[in-house]
C-alpha cells in the first residue's frame, strides 16, 4: 500500500491533484484543507496517503497531517459515510473543530456540513464520540512543562482520559488541568459529559 507520496505537482484542482513521482503521475483526492497547502504546479509536494483498493478501483487520498488522515479513516468507517463524504466533512472545518464538535455532541454544527443531515450527524457522534475522546494527546508544545497533579476525587484513569482529550483539542496542559479541577465529581461519571463540562469552563 502507498503510505506517502513526494513529488512534483502536475495538476491541482478542488477535486484532485496529480503528483509526478519518478515519472509516474498519481491522482490524489484531497480535502480543501489539504488542497490549500499543496504548492503551485511545478513545485515539490509531500502528502500522507490513505490507499483504498476495491475490485473496480484503486484510489489514493492525500492529507497534509496525520491528524486529518486519522479523522478521514474514522469518518470513512461510520456507517453511511464513504470517502467522498468524509472529504467533504474535512473540507468544512479544521480537524480540531471537528473533534470538538463530535466530542461535545454539537449536532447543529455537524448538520451545517453539506451532505450531513441530522440522523447522520447523530450517528457520527454516537460512533466516534468515545473513540475520539480516548485519543492520546497531540504532541505537547516544546515550551510545555509538566504541572503538579491537582488534588481532587477523580480517579487517575478518568483524569488522564479527560486530560488527553483536552490536549488533543489543542488546549495547554495547565489550562486543561485547571478546568478539570473545577468540575464536580458527577461530571466525571461519563467521559463525554466530563469533556462537555470542561469545554464549557474553557469557553468562558
């Protein structure tokens, strides 16, 4: 399977781009987010690739970041969402905003995406909410420093899962831990409830 392509941009359009690698042109489908990061024709481009092989087709989907690629795979596995609709979702908002919308069960935001109705938005939340909440945190900032763990009644497992989710959404460790510290114990009975509660604190 092809996992990465690095070559010269030959064609570039909203639906697809063609990358010349060693004299072979590869057609790659991308989101608008990745398209914006593909350089002009004639310049070198590097894309992470998800390869989808079927009996009648061999398609390459390109991404500018690992986060976007992973989200594509998650969306593509949701019942009723194929690769084309998954790219449409990723074209409508950043990975961070999409993760936040799913974890916080923000169905109206998802319904605003072309091709996503209320039932599909609810299905996305139901199938991906807990999986995204359990993702490991994004790579910490070089300037980040470990903080002393706040004192409260939450279990280490619950705290770590919630902290990881908030870090993955782009919040700094310090502000995430302070938000968690303000939450009542009942907010941590369910990890999704805890995340929604923490996001409300962080949005103030």
